[in-house]
């Protein structure tokens, strides 16, 4: 497929940017797309030593409702994704893992940033939450069975991390050897 970008302009520059990208399409037509641009971010599918999933609830302005996710946050400038994953897990939950494993890097259709998904195992509570001034997050634990039910419940529109959950559940059920990188976090 041959897509040629003709131009790119910033249509809005706020907390996130909206970029308008215009392309020549493979059939010769021209089309403009609105693309959301923010920092790259991490999602940490985290589990305690008892294999309980560490979940967070927080209000999200887009859907104007409280959503349920794994600890998630932006990668700060100069920070690598692994450092961001460890920091976000600690800040949002107060937990630190014995092992952290990179699972996947994802792009979505109309965003110019990407998501790094990590699996954190054998997490232990080491501190209280350390939230940003605009974060109001409720952290709680659920069993693997409850996580599976969140994934399957067609009536629940608040669980927002289907991809990370499925990757984590697959890893946990397969007895895969540790892969990519493993670390002990030392602040």
C-alpha cells in the first residue's frame, strides 16, 4: 500500500495535540485525518505475590466516567519505558515488583503515540500512593478469576485494559520462561 503524506499541521496544541495529516491514498484520492498526539505511555499488568491483580479506578474526562485499568501513565521526557513502568506502578499503587517483563508495544489507529505493556510479578506493597496533584486514584486488588470476569462481562463498560489483561493472563497460564528483561527495582 502506497500512502504519501502531503502535509501535517497542528490543529490544536493543549494537554494533548491534535495533528491533521493529509495523504494521497493508494487510489489517488486525498484524505485528511485528525490524529491525537500525547507522550508515549506504559500500562503495567501487575500481580501480587498471591497472584492478585493490582487495579486502579479513576475518573476519565473523555467518557466522563470512572474507568478501571491497570496502573498506567506517561513516559516522562528522558525516561525509558521500563523506568516509567516501575515508577507508575509505585506511584499509583505503592507496589514494587520482584520481576517485570516487557510484553508488547502497541499503536492505535488515530494516535501518534504508543503504549508499552509490561507484566509485573510478585509485587509487594512498599509505600503509599504518590499521586500527581490532579490524580485521584483508588487502588484495589482482585483475584485472577475476577479479572477474567471483567474481560468477559459484556455489561461492564468501565474496564479499559482488555489487551494488557489478555496478554498477562496468557503469560500467567502458560508457564513461559521469563523473557526480554527482568529487573529488581531499586529507587
